[in-house]
C-alpha cells in the first residue's frame, strides 16, 4: 500500500511544501514505514563533529541523515545555559574558567529541541519528537555566538535567530513533528549530563544514527 501526500513545513524564512510518498510494508512483528521524497533525490549523510565547510554544502529543502553526538535542550535548559554564559567573568573569550561551568562544550555542538519521554524497559530512550523552536528564540543567538553550529527543531524562527545563524555560519535543521517514535529509533545511547532536576527538560547527551532531518537555513561562507 502507498499513500502520496503533501507536508508543509514552516521554514525559518518561509513555508516549505514537500511531496512525500509513504510506503507501508507489513510483517508478522512490525510495520515498517519508508519515507521517500519525490522532490529531493540527493540525500546526504553527515556526521558530528560538523564544521562550517560541511554545512555550506547543504541547501534548503535537502534531506540529511545525521549521525554522531547531539545534545537535547528545551527552554528551561536554554535559560540556564545562557545564564551560565552571562555570569561568566570572561564571556568575550572562551577561557577555560568560563567554559568549565558549562555541562558540555558549546563549540561545534548540535542541540536538539526535545524533551524525551521515559524509556520503557529494554529501550534506550522514549519518544523524542521535536519541540516548537520558537520557544528557544530568546536564547539561541547567545548560544550560536558561543559556538553552537546547528540546532534541530520544528517551526519558524524569529528574524534575530535567522540573522544569528547566518552571522555564525550555522544552520537550522527541521525535524518532523509527530514522529517522536521514529526519532527514538535513531538514538543508540542516551545519558543525562546536566540539570537532572528538570526531568524531561534535562540535558541529554545522545548518540544518533541516520536521524532524518530537513535543511531549513543554509550556511553560506
């Protein structure tokens, strides 16, 4: 069985409409869903640590499969991260004293806007779909200035975020909402590394494999 449909994605600088075909294959144990874009032929596999030369090869609407280390953070965690940066006595220079207070190195980091559900027995992580990115708009420029190279979420971004992405030669990847169960299957390991008191909004260090994303804002040198 197959079903052709349109998906509208709110790109940071405008709306993207993609045409997808969903193929459903059944077996005794599970149903496998294969997502195929009829518009984008060249899917690129990328792996962290990313660099700006990697990003400048990407174009808006392009599908990428991301593998490697990423970090989760929603608005509560973002607030704390930015406060740590602002309270640093040497925020203009990433001194060892300034960065040692941060739970992970922001330079070259990829942040995924998600609050994972609790993992069931035998699972690495629970459902981990994307959070609406606008909730992080107030904090994103400061983190991009501090070295974050890419962010992942859903929905449009404020003009200040778009300007900061371009200034810092960073990019914004869109994860498809409602696909938390699919994204959890891309996670091979998960560890809470900071702000455990925030529950689902704690910062997790994730290892992911072939996480499907769509390029929203391109990086131009």
